[in-house]
C-alpha cells in the first residue's frame, strides 16, 4: 500500500493546524453557519479549517477532527457531508503523492471527495467508497497551511556558519532559519 509509505513521511505539523483545503479544480471547501458544506472559487474566512489531533490507540494513524474556524462547526457525515456542533466525527489524515492529502472517516471508512465532473459550476460534496488502495483525484486535497509547518534541518558546521552569515542565528551547530508564509 503506497499511502502507508507516505504516511511515515508526513511533515511535522504544528497542531492544531489551520489551513485551506482545495479540491482538484482549485475550489475551496467552505462551511456556512447552517452547517452546509460547499465549494467556492475565492477563499474567505469560511474556508479556513482547523485540524485537531485526537488521541488514538493506533500509533501508526494520524486521527483528527476537522473544525471550521469561522463557524466553529465540525466536519461530519452523520446523514450527509456537513458541519455539526458535535466533536465526535474522527478522520484518518493521510498523505499521498504530490503533496496531496485525504481524509477517511474513521467509523465508515469513506473519504471526503469532490464531485466536479457533472456540473463544473456546481461542485458537490460526496463520499468516496473506494478502498484504501484506490484513491482517485476526487478524494485528494491540496492543503494550504496558515499556522506554520515545522521542520528540522541538519547540516555540517561549515555550512551552518555560511548560512549564519546571511542573517540567521547560530547556536552551536544548530542554525535557526526564518521564512515567510510562502515557505
């Protein structure tokens, strides 16, 4: 299973992570106060989501709840894909090729996906029923982090000194690098 290989190489996220989630045609997942989930072309505050880790007995899985930052509602699939006030819906967060991610519902095994094939102007939220090995592009999401991504860089002491001369700080053989939002 290729996805399990990539799960071992997830970036070290600062949790809870705030992010925008976009589907294959570039539209953003959004939520209204009434709990409906839809896709919009232009990102706004209702497109910001919080990925909150949940303690899990399975150490190889990253389990999260997904909360809309604006409405404070949680992504849910009780009757349909929507948001809810209840924090009970858990998702398995998985990394795939091309810096794409999927969110598999822990209880049902279904994935959140975007059905954009029939009407490009009206994007609907649906659930993918494929197995673990059959991820299609409808179930893959691009994630634009808003809360930062942590990383650790290691290099030889001489390289660290050269980097430090360019305006960063060095403590021992550790270099502290800064970057802007674009990385």
